[in-house]
C-alpha cells in the first residue's frame, strides 16, 4: 500500500483512469521542466522581484510524459496552453541551478471582466496540475468567465523533474508486498523494502530531493504570480493544496488575493497525529458507505466481511488479471481509493463481492489508481513525489520499534485501515534528505481573508482540519465554512450551496458569514 498518511487526492487523470479501467473490466520529462545548470532567475527567498525578466512562452501542450498521472492525455481543444517557468533549484542560491516548473492555462472567457489568474493545486502532494485541471475544467466554467485557469506540476512532480525511485516491475512488487508485519522477520523485511525504495529515490533523483518541499513550492507560486502579471495571488487549493496555500499565506501575507482552501489539512498535526486522524476518517467514510449501501442494495459488505477478506488475502491472494494478483496491500489501497468519492461506492460493493469469489480485478484497478499505475503497467511520479515532498517537509523519522508501539492505538482508530496507516509512517525512514519542520507554520497576519471549507464526511482530510487551519491562519484571516456531505472535498461535490458561496467569494469578493453551513 502506498503512503496515504498525508492527504492523497483522487483527482484529475487518476479519477478518469479508474473509470476507464473499471469500464474495461466490467464491460521524466516530456520536453519541458528539468533542472538546468547556472540559469537561476536571481529571485531571492521571500522577496518580490521582477522575476528575472521572464516571459512565459505559451504553446500547444505536448503529449503526456512518463512522469505524469497515469492515463493522462493531451488536453482537448485549443484553449489549453503550456509553458515552463524557470525557478531557482535552491532559493538560498538564486543564481545557481534552476528547475523548470511546468504550467498550463486556459484564458478567461469574458476578458472584459477578467480579474486575473486563478492558480490551482489539487493535492497529493504529487498530483499533476497539468493533467488534473483539464480533466476537471467543466467544474470551473463559471470561475473561468473572469479568471485565467492556471495550474502546474510542482517541483518534483510530473513534468517538473518528477521524482523517480524504482522501475515499474520493482514498483509492482513493492506495492503488492505485505505492509502490516506480524513478526520481527516480516518487520525487518518491510524496513528493508522501504530503505531500498529510499535509496532508489536518492540514486535517481538525489539532486532535487532537498529542494522539493512545500516552502519552495510556495515560493514558486509567488514567482508564478509575478510572471503572470498579477498583483495578488488568487488561489484554489484542494487537500495537500490547502497546506501549500497556508504556507504561501504565511510567507507572503500581503500578496494573498482571494484564496479558497477545500478538503483541508490540519496544519497543527505531526505525521502520527495526521495518520491517526486519517485512519479515523477512512473508518468514518467506510461506515457512511455501508449505511448508504444497505438502503439500495442487498449485497453490501459488512466491516467484518471486509476485514476477513483482507486477512485471507494476506496469505492467499486472488487473481487480478494480466498475470497479477490482488494482495492484501493492493486491496486495502483499492478500498481506500473507493472512499474518496461516492461515485466509487458501487465499485467497492462489486469489487469486494468479486474478490470474495476469487476475482480481484476491480479492487486491483482501484489500488493501481491509488498508486499511480496506468493500464500499460507504467507508473506516474505520484507516489514517489508524495514521498519526496513529505520527507522534505517533515523532520520526523520513525523507527520500526516506535511504530510497533503505536499500532494498538491505530487499530482502535480503524480495524480496517489502522495498521496500514501506522506502518506507512516508515515512509521517510532512511530518506536521503532532511525534513524542514515538525509542523508547518501557516500564521498569516495581515493577509486578506482566506475561505476554508471542511467536509464532515471527508475520509482523507478529516473535517476537524478546517477548523484548525482557520485558527492557525489567524483572526480575521481564516473564514470557516462547513459542508455536511461525503467524499474528499466540497466544491466538486455538486452541492449548490457550496458552489454558490465559493463562486460569490472568488468572483465578487463576497466573504461568507463566519461558520456558514451547507448541507
């Protein structure tokens, strides 16, 4: 099971890929990005500059590269343009090597009333904005009337020097392997696999690993703002993108324009607290799924059935098609993936039933989506980038003994996901770069109001995170809003109340009343 202890958004091309895979079952660089020597922009950390006189060369977007989200295609239509921003690889040495930040945009449809650019980050960390924004563009048609819609692959992601760690066959074995050791021998084997993975990251992407953290991504966004010609940064952050938005507001409070944080990360949580909250969040979402399922179907799995299935798969995997087996780890990833959206709930019902009958295709497809594996067997940079950014951010490095002591608490949080979440805390063990913080600072005194939207049924970024984010942003900055719903995120849920309030804020500057509730 790939690390999901940080908020992984089932977004963009990943969502499209699952639908494609399941429909089938039931019926590094691509010319931009890259690290260039001696071409720094002359942008110092924390400063507002002329951005080195850059001018973006917008062109028709190229075909997808290997490092992008699986299933990615060239954006449809001629409204999409791509360009590369040059940013310092190390902001402490702005005249040194630079890194290419791949960007995409579609211009505002009502240019006479254009506000500026609206920059999106869809989360992960590790998700490709290049592929996700076009995939979800229909959801943002109203916003596009007055904004150029803009997104990007953050440094270390996809076309922006996407991190690579292991080959595709090695990753197949890595994600299929047992992730919940029951003996000291199994524990040692798990630690060995994690360290081998980290060593592969260091070998293949070592030059950029110290520089892919969220602080540098926030600095890249401010450089982006300047090059795009915007006096203020208007922002739409989802999942991990809310953490990125909070860090940006902390670093550049006077540059914040209208900013939305949706599916909100709790910035006050360390990795253990975050993983525990996420285990509880997935458990809550599983219970909500089962309660809804029994109202419409007579073949709904119980929590006991799912637990029994996972236990059987640990010793006896079932065929998943294409010469691959559905293991316990892959099945757990698939079940977790299915809880990101109500749209996947029917697949979960069918997938569990099929797996009990010896057919693992559906749960394997869902697990592959979580891990960024395309149908052709190639992996995107999604999980490698997630690891790299997480380990560049957080300084904590947990030992197997420390995690073993925490497993009972995680089991209490979730009988299905707890152990997996606990052992995912090994993800930075042996990592070849240091982390920056214990928790991120998002205090943003002097910033314009930031709209923070929490979803009560969110599995990946539990609802409580929105309140914590609003508090940490500070008085007069964080404006909290609640959506009583299911799935990961609120704006894309289809809820008219949420959409109306967010659109009024982003398009007209109308800040909702504090603690507004949408159902």
